C-alpha cells in the first residue's frame, strides 16, 4: 500500500515523547502518573511499530494519539 504521508505515523509518538519530557521537566507529572503515561507510551509505541497485524498498529496509533492529546491538554491547563 502506498502511503501519501509516511511521516504521519511518527507524529503521535514524537509529540507524546516530547510532551512527556516537558511535563516531567516542569514537575507536572507525579511518580505514578508519569509511570503510567510512560508505560502507555512504550506499550502503544511497541504495538504500533511491531504489531502483528495492521489493525493492531492502527489501534496502537489511536492510543498514542489519545495520549498525545491528553498530555497536551494537561500541559495547557498547567499554564
């Protein structure tokens, strides 16, 4: 299958990782909240890129996008 924008699958993990780093640096993530977000990030990233079927990869991308949006909202509400 030809992908028109192949970099879009990397947008959510990069945004999630950057937001995790920023929120951690600002002290907005507590120990358990940060651990849960990091686990979500790692699991979704693993299944997105190493999933056995395209459906698993698409669902993992959806979870990665949800995490990025949730972290972005948390960052905006913290300011």
